[in-house]
C-alpha cells in the first residue's frame, strides 16, 4: 500500500529521474511503496507545498484501472474532515503520469511512533482511536470505506509551544494567540479508498494485497461484501497493536496470517498486558468479532463506547490528553499512572457498594497491575477473593446446617420431656401415704423403707439417616464458533456424536477431556480439558482450525499465475500452494497473467486440487 507521508527534509530514497508535472514542481522523494511513489512538490499557483503520489507505471497502463482511478479519486476528494488528509487535485486522463495531489502533513506516522516509544498507554491509544473514528464516521456517511487501516496510514503532527518574542521598547506587542489544549496536535488518516481505487484488472498482477493481511477483516479475505464494519475491524486491530505492542493475528507468512484472521482466535489484550484491563479488552474484542453483526454497528457506536470509558477514567478531551503525552511521555506516565490507580480504586469501591462484584474486581485488578506491590491494593483484592470464596462455601453449606439444626432441636426437646417426667414421680408417691389420726394411740412408726421408683431410661432418639450426598452434576454447554456444523465430540475418548451450539453434556465432578473433530476430517482436532470441580455450568467455546487446501496449477512455466481471492499467495507451476479455506468445496479463480485467462478450481480442506491451463482454456 502507499507509504505514509513524512516531514519535509527527508533525504531522497534512491537516485532517479523525478517526474515532470505540468502544474507542480517536484522537489524530492519522501516515500516509496508497492503502488506509488510520494514526492514533495511545490504548487506555484497557490505558493504551497503539497504531497504528490505518482502511481507506478505498471498500474497506470490499464485503461480500466485509469478510468476507475479517476472516478474513485473524485469520490475521495469530496471528504472534508479535520482528521482526513485532504485531496487537492488529480491528474487528467491525458497526462502520462497518473497522480494524486494531497495535503502535505509535517509529522510522523503512527508506525514510527510505535517503533520509537513502544506500546502506548491505554487511554492515549483510545484517544487516538476517537480521532480516527471521527474520520471514519464522516467517510462512511459519504459512502467511502477505507479498507486498509494500519499504523502506516495514520499521521500525527505535534507542534511545539511557541515562545513569545521579547518586548521591544517603543513597539506595541501583538496580543498573544490563545491556544487551547489539544490545538497543537492533529491526527490524520490517509489513503482513503486507495485499496478500492486500485482494485481493477491488472492491478493485482503485482502480487500486492488489497489491504494489509493482518489488518483485513475476514469478509475482505473471503471476497464478501465489505461495509463500514470492515473498518471497525481494522481499527480494532490497530488499537490492539497500539495498546499491546504486537498484532492480534500473527504468522510467519501472509497465508498463515490470513488463516488466523479467518479463525478469529487471538490472545485477549488484558491477558497480554494486564494494565489494559477488562473494560478496554472488551471494547477490542467486540471490534475484532469475526462476524460483522457481532461488531460495533458503526464507527460512531465504537467512538461512543470508547468515549464512555475515557470519561469514566477522567479523560474529557482526548486531543488534549494526546498532546500532554506527546509533550512529555515519561513525565505523563509518572503523573497519569498515580491518577489512574486512584480513579480505578474509586470505580472499584463504587461497583462494590452497588453489589457488582465482577465489575469491582476488574477495576481493582487493573489498579493492581499498575502497583503490584501496593499492600492496600493487595489486601483489597485478596479480601474480595476470600469474600467470593466464602459466599460459594456458604451456598454449599446451607443444606448441611439445616439438617444439623433439625437434629439438635429434636434432641433438645426430647431431653426436656424426660426431665419433666422424673420430677413429677416423687410428688405423686408422697401424697398417697395416709396422714396419722389425732385420736389413735401412738404407734411406733418405723421409717418406711425408701421407695425405689425405677427411673426409666431415656428413650433412645431415633437415628436420623442423613441424606446421601447427591452426585455432582456439571452441565458443560457447547458453543460452536467455527465451523458451525459437522463437528463430532468425544468424552474421554468415547464418541458422543455430532455437537451443536447450545448442546449440554452432563458430567460428574471428575476431570474429563472433550475431543472435537470434523466429520470429513477437514479440521485440526482440538481437546478441551475440564478440571475437577463442582461448577454448575461450564461454557466451552469450540473453534476448530480448518485445514488449508493445496492447489497445484498446471500450465506454462513461462507465465505468471495468481489467485484472485488470495493475491498474496505465490503460485508456481507444478508446486502445491497452501490456501486457507473456511469450508469444503471452496471456489477459487486462478488467473494467468498477462493474458487474463481464468480457470475455476474447487478446493477442499486438507486435500490437493489441480487447476489446468491448456491451449483451449478460456
């Protein structure tokens, strides 16, 4: 794709003849890419410097490409937004060189900034995202989709603070220009619609990908309909890399990268960098959803979600925040980190007061990532874990406590009844002895022998049989993510049958292994281990990697061949080429260059297919 514009003063890249343009004086080369060379030029009519992007000759010679280039250039030129590099002019169809004249931005690319500074603080990366999403929202409203959002296409201009000149005696100084916070920074998104501009017959013959593989949405790779949500995905990739420090989808070659994008599996940002936290990680996950319907519906919706979290973190002016960081990255980090910890603790306490334990834990855990040895934070986090564990223990102990209380009550009241019977027995015996008469002669009365009333032994309490512990039953709920059908499941090696989303497998509390395969052996098997425990419900997401297909092109070794759907994959006659596919019976189109002949081939995962070009091929 087009190389980003750089500041003036950059040395010319290579020696060569500068193009001669009728209306512009070319001064120097400032960038070079696979599709165009960028020059700094001067416009004598308006006395300003501009950037001129001259399309490479091998791309301009196609009449169809030239016509489409001019039509799309006019559409892109209609975009007028502070965060979009403005298009000033386009070459006429009669000129030898085909070029775009655009605003010259004096700054650095986001790629250069990341190389110099490493990953950015989450709130700074999010502030950049707000600026770019504003540009995308405007472009989408005008019917233009970018298709190639990456750090190389983002320019940042950071203007230094202007020092007021010293006062001269006798000269009335001009009132200083008031500069609001954030006015010294501008973020510009470049190359709008370039992928679409150059997507014409003859353009892909260079092997260039129409969009960078690691930043392309799955529907772009599969040749499906592309709308604004593809740019949401691209920006999600960019923000992930800006926050984490590496791309979510990585591989050793473009084919591997494309395959991983199609699989939609990547490490969560929070796991890669705990300082990002669960909230920002959730925003990235939604932007990177494989299905367009699961992403933010628009650039505006994503911008609103980011602004909501920024505001909660005390950032009300993203551009001012970005300016403060660019002025002094080290000083900003020292001051901002302390404020971040305080803000996260406040949010954590507020969530805990509202009974939202999970939300509170997310805030405190992120704060702990900034201060891992802080004793107060360690105490809070450990107490929250203990509190949660006690709640779970209490929930399990309630039945046992109720049974014990019933037994104790039965024993207590039974003992009281026995005591009442023992106290009443002697009183009844004494009243049965007749009282002596006053008229009768004294009679020596011997003391009666003590009455030995047999004391009844307490009736033994009936043994209450405690209920046998109920066997642990755990519901393992399956969610098929890829593929959506044709998946087989086995538990500990025993086949269960076909799996489907929402299916529940009832397991006991022991550890188990679930193995997933495809019916036609089109996927790489995956085993999910379920640890021993007593969790009532265990969600299991199942995503199987589809085996790549192999295509062998049989034709003239002197000719060049390529795949329309995967232009980045090199094709050599007679040699198998690995192609990522998303399902069986996948259709591809092999093109012979420069003749333009096309032959349709059908690929199947894990198998080899042959596509033959003969003299009779159409």
